[in-house]
């Protein structure tokens, strides 16, 4: 391994890793918040609200994240909304993540037997009380493994931000190889391992939790 | 020569000794019925015969082949031994006919037409010729089990094993399966049957074996044992089930 | 506010670019079709290895699957196109991109099919063994057909994911609809209309694909697995 590789790798990790982590965490927060709100909205079973949420989820899961990111960064300015690179990436990733999170939340809520909410109602609890005291506490446990998988997906998808100029792990690699194309090989292998070291433990933990909760 | 000769067979699953010391001889044309409480190891005995389970000690000789001999291949044993399971285990993505022709084609190497001819003959024998093109999901439990019997017979085995073949069936339906088994017995098929159907064991069986706790407690002619059991455990079991 | 935004959209650019967009769409479908075949091959072979009795086969398949599905497909694509030439393997963009996607989605398929195989009732294995069927024959005729049916919903999602991920190969210059749109935008400089149109193409494709998958599931469910 050449000294050029080591100095390039240092830059990649020092400058790129924090950005990857920042984009991933911020997007995950938006995704979880959005997913919880929209998932609970679907639990209301209001036809009009349901239609809106379903439309949102279907559209965001039916288009490539890359196209969404391009639209937010390149397309929205045309309509008067200018977002810099990192916020654009976080908005796109967050919206996409929220659509997936909505399905996770909805699935978890609906998997809690309706007998539970019936029992709560019979005791005189209102809808919101049933939701917060009985359904959600149980549903939240079931959401954890799929949310962990979602985080892994968000970390992987954060690499797309490099294509709109966000200086994350992948983009710094792209900058570093401008002077020496042979660095592509060691640097890409290195960031593949970094991504693996972040995601694999989370994947494993998620699988183990899933088995214990089953 | 005995069809199946088991001597001092031992088998443990982990720390659980399921078979402690089993010695059993089944001659050709015999209908050997094994009865006993759950967990006595009856199903394991059957599975030792066709190597679905490998034994820890002792010997099993099937039609002259030793199951402990590494030179004897699984397929050699399984071509001689047919097995019918409690849960039928029909292949759900195949029609009744396809279920029956699969092994003759793949294991015995029969041509498609020949396999089909044999299969249709056997399906007719178990009374299900018209159901040849149906899928298992479209058949009742009793019909599925009869197809399973035809499927096992298609390999022209020397001995047929039945592992509680009617236990998963509704009481009204067990009759149709027992009738097929009765016909097979009348044709001098060598059969080893694990069963809870005491009436069947008494009338069709030629050799009764009572197992409990991994050992054979008592064996002999069915009528003799049912009418005059010798061992205490046999008496206790029979008084509970009869 | 939204009405003002919509007023700044001019879809004539889309009308003018229809031929290029159309050809880009065909390329996307072609990459997807090739990808599906590759992904299923990798998935089936990988799942067979993953559940085999041979420890080295299991180990290799597990390592492969875990590595590829826990790392970003975009980085795989870059690796196939930019890193491999460093060791002398020069692949055209289309091949590099498709290969990378096949490995990524294939790795996911391995896990899906493995779960499917484990869901096949143990009695099926017993019955097949009792009939004397060899391990390979059991896998081919009894286990894989049932595992496939069980895995169909998850495999369908994987397929849709593949369709959407073809957009990533535009990053290495391979031709598909997102790349075509970006090329037009580079010249014409307005982008919102094109991205909306491209988005609509993907939505329609996903919708049609989902419909096909659901009717296939329904047809297979009739035979009751």
C-alpha cells in the first residue's frame, strides 16, 4: 500500500465519514418521526386521510431515490425552492425513509390483536388513550428490528448524495482519485469495509431481536 | 431370512435416550403392529430402518443390507422400504399423479409413460383413479393419505412402514385408509405399522409389539396379548386405551 | 403557492425529448430484465450453498450475501467500473453496472430464498428422502419450487428494488432513462419537468410489475402451498 493511499484514506475517513453519518442520522430521524405520525394516521382508518397517506407512500416507494434527490436539488429551484446539497440529500432521504417507515409502523400497529384495543375501549379508554397506553407500547417493540433494517438501507442510500455533490465517503474518494486513478481500487475497498462495519452489526442485531420477539 | 432384523439398537437425541435396547425381527409377509404410549420411541424405530435416523449402536439388517455399512447407499435401502407418514407429506405443488410418478422416474429410472401407467394402476388400487390430476389441496385427508400409500408402493418396496398413518385423520375417514392397508395385508405385503388403532392391530396384525420408554415390553400374537397381557405395563396401557 | 410553482413548468421540453426518453426507457427495461435473470441465478445457487451440508459452501455463500447486502449498490457499481480496470478488468459501463446490481440484488435474493427454504415443512424433506430421491433431485423438484412460492412476495419487492436501482448506473455513464434525462438537462438546463416525467415512468413500471406479481401469487396460491 502506497503512502498516497494512506493519506487519501485519512482524508476520506476524516472528512467523508462524519458527513455520511450526519446525513444518515438526520434522515433517519425524519423518517422515524414521519413514519410514526403517518402510521398512526393510518390507524385512524379515516378513508380520506388513508388515501392521502397511501398515495404518498406508493409514490415515494415507486420512484428511485436518485430521481427524487435530483428533483429536490436540481428541479425544485425551478419552482422557487433552493436547498443546498446536504439539506437536499436529507430531505429526499428523509421523505423516502418516512414512506418506508410508515409501512413499518402501520404493520406493527395492525399486528397487535384488535382484541387489545377492544379490551381498552371496553374499559372506557378513549381512542388516543388506547393507542398510547396499550397499542403503541407493544407495537414499538415490534418496530425495532425493521427500523434497524431501515437504518441500514438509509446508510447505503446516503451514498447517492455523492451524485449531487455532497462530500460524503464516496464523493471524497471520487475527489482523491482525480490525480491517481489506481487509487480507485484500494479506496473503494476501504469504504466498502467501512460501510460493512457500520451495517453488519446492526443487521445481525436486528435478526437476533426479530427472533427473540417472535 | 427375516425381512427386517434389528438387534440391540440404541438411539439418543442429545441426552434423551429414545431407544434403549431394541431387538426385533420381522419376517416376510408379516404384519407387525407396534403400539405404545407417546414418546416410547415407536416412530424412531421405523426411521432407523430406512436410515432417516442413524443408530448409535446395534445393527439393523433390511433385506440382507446393513444400515451401519457405509458401503450401503441410502438409496439402496430406500428403494426396498416404503414409508407412509402421519402428516401425509404429499408434495403440494404436484398433482396426485405427479406425486406418484416422481420417484419411479427419478430413482428407478422409468420412462414417463411407464411410470404413468404404474401410477394410474396404483391410484386405481387405492380408489383414486379419477383424482389423478388433482392437487393435494383439493383432496381430503383420507384421499391424500391414500395417494401417499400409492406413492410409496410405486417404488415396489419389499417392506412398507406406516407411521401412525391414520392419527391425523378425522375418525369417519380413517376407515378408507385402514381398508387400503387391510387389502395390502391380504396381498402378503410385509408391513410394519405404528398405530393407535387397536381394532386393526388385533384383526389384521400377525405380530404385535408393545413398546414403552425405549424398550420392547412385550411381543407376540395380537389376540394373545390383547386378551391376556403378561407384563404390568402392558396391562396398564391396554386398560387405558381399550 | 403550489399553483405559482406549477405555472413555471413547461412540458414542451418533454414532448420534444420523447424519442430519447423512450429509448432510455427501453434500456432501463433491458437492464432490469437482464438483472432479473442474473439475480435469480445468484439467488438460487447462493441459497443452495447457504443451506447445503458442506461447511465451506455455507461459509462462502454467507460471507458473500452478508457483504453485498450490507454495502451500498452505488459503491459496487463504481467498483465494477473504476476499480476493476486497475487490475486489468475493463468492463463496459452497461456490463459493469448490471453485474454490480446482479450481485447486490442477488445477495438479497439469497437471504430471501434461504428463509423460504427453511419455511418448507420438514415432512417434505422426510418424504423425499424416504422415496430415495438424491439431495440434488430433492432440491430441484421438491424444495426449491416450494421455497420459491413461499418467497414470491419478498422476491417481488426485490425485483422492484432492482428496477429502481437501475437509475444508479447512470452515474457511470451507462444508458438508461435517468441518465438520458440528465443529458438533456445538461443542454436544456430546465429539469423539473423531465424528472417528473421520469418519475412517472418508474411509477407506471412499478405499478404494472406489482400487478403482474400479485396475479402470479394468486395463481400459484390456488394449488395451495
